[in-house]
C-alpha cells in the first residue's frame, strides 16, 4: 500500500510539460506500431483510429477551441485597461509599447521567412486528415475592413478573431480612460479573465491524453514520414529564436544606443539561464530588475517596462506561432497569400497582449492565429508534445527582449548610467541612487 502511494506521489511530481512530452512519445510509438504491425482494419482503423484516437484528439481540440474567443477577448480588454498609467509616465510608456510591438512583429516575420525557406510541413501530407478553409485572394483593403466588426456579438459568436481583437482593444482603451466611472465593468472583465485562466489550466490537464491520441492517429496513418517535418519545425523555431536573440536585439541596441551588446550579454547571461530553466517570465522579473540595475538602468524605468514586457512582449511565442502556421499550411497543401501572412502577423502581435502567466497559453492563442486565416487546428495537437522544450528557449528570448527594450527606453530618456553599463564603475557605488525609486 505504501509502495503504491509512493508511486502515485512520484507521478504527481512530474510536470504537465513532461506529461505532454510523454504523451507525444507514447503516441508516436503506438502510431508506428499500428502502422507497421497491425493489419486488421477493424481493430486499427474502425476501433482505434476512427473512434478511440479520433474521440480523444478531436475532443481535446474542441476544448481548446472553446477557450479561444473568451480567453482572448477578456485578456486583451484587461491587458489594455491595465496600462492606463501610461498617461502618467508619458513617453516612457509610449516608447516601451511601440518597441515591444515592433520587435514582436519582426519576430513573427522572421519565423514566416525561415519556415518559407526550410518548409517544415512539406511532405507531411495531412490533406486527407482535415480540411483547410483558407482564402488567399483577399485584398489588403478587405483585410482591413474585416478587422472592423459590424456586429461585435456576431463576431464573438462566430470566432471572427480580427474583429474580436479590435473590439477588445476599443473596450480596453475606454475602460482605461473611464476607470473610476466604470469600476464595476472593470471588475467584471478582470474576474472573467481570472475565470478563463483557471479554465485554461483545467483544460490543459487533459493535454497529455489529447496529444497521445493525435500523435497516435497521425503516425498510424503516416508512419515515419511525419518525423522529419517535426524535426524541421523544431529547427525552424530554434533558428528564429537565435536570430531574434543574437542578431535582432543586439542590432537594435547598437542602432538606438551605440552600446556594446557583448557587455550586455556578459552580465545578462545568468538571467537567460534562469528564464530557460524556469520557463516563466514572471518568475524572472526580480532577477531581471537586479541585473538591469547593475547595468546602470534606473529602477524608475525598469520597474514599469519589465513587468509590462512580461505581459505583452512575447517575441519567442510569436516565432513559435509563425513557424506553426507555416508548418500547418505546408502540411495541408495551402499556399498562404500576402494578405493571409499580414493577417497572421497582426493577429500574433495582438495575441501577445495580456496572455502571460499561464503555462502553454501560447498554444491556446495559437488557435486564434490559425482561425484568423482558416487553417485547421488539428496540427496544433501534434506540435504540443514538443512545445515544453521549445518553451524554455522562448522564455529566455522573451526575457532578453524585455531587457533590451528597457535599456533602449532608458537611454532615450537619459535614465541610464553609461559608466556603470560599460564597467567603468562598480554597481555598489550607485546602488542607493538606483534603488531610491
């Protein structure tokens, strides 16, 4: 009895991310065994693929789709409404948000380009497994008009994500402006956001089962053909993250401040390792603030930009979403047009607002990005199993982006001690001045 209780306790210690990885591996193995060694069509196709695996995989996908519209709407409203103190901070807030949004747009653009070159989904041939409904001949004018909801409630009901995002942004801006007069409504959206976050946590507990069923169904049909595309997808994401962290960020630092990126990385590398191991931007905030102080950044700036960045600056997540979109489009044989790619960039940037704090929430909002261009969301379940490993790299990139943006904003507002950044003065000499804020 004690031995069984000990085994149960050990199983409870395994994190959700590891369970998802286990589900992916088991689903792959079961699928391969069925593909090569089970020839009875009644057992293989009718009982397992068309019923057991279809029920488990499709049921989980539907649970995720159930979350998308309310989660995104509530989180965008709350995220925008919560940054009303920009008026008090003035140019600091404006510059910070602008840089965050620009770097996120750059991140997903890089991801789309890399995936277009490497083509991770090519050869997977999932056309028969789900039906894509992508419109590639929409003009830029129509794309912009489609962002404006003629009936916001219809857009919410139909999952018209571009219209939902615009409506959520407008509601959030108005609530930020009328905060004291609309406190009851503010509380409603804040509590609704908490409900959706908790619902997301509950649904994600079923992720290992859903991933197992989706992987088993896919590889039972495709065999080893599906392994190479998954590997190429991982490579695409890692290349995109490396370019963002070690080319885009240092370039921005040099362009806007003329500071030496090497000196930044020498001091900041420990924060990147912590973010990598913890897989959470929020837990890295204290260490991030401390290292930025050692780099001469004023706490008056960093105490605003770093928590805000942990909420809305999701460059690593945007790279994953860009690669995932191209992976799915190539797997389903869809040629995304220019307007569809622009829609993906816009939707992914907007999806980064207010969605931090919940493990794997980037996968939930990935549903929104897929829906915005009509791609089947079934491919998401296949990618989820390897997402835990990629999430560690994404978090390190997200945290690095927050720090680089903070240094740029601090430099532009003359709130950085350049001697301290360049190592000409010890941090202890200015610690009292830095922490007085």
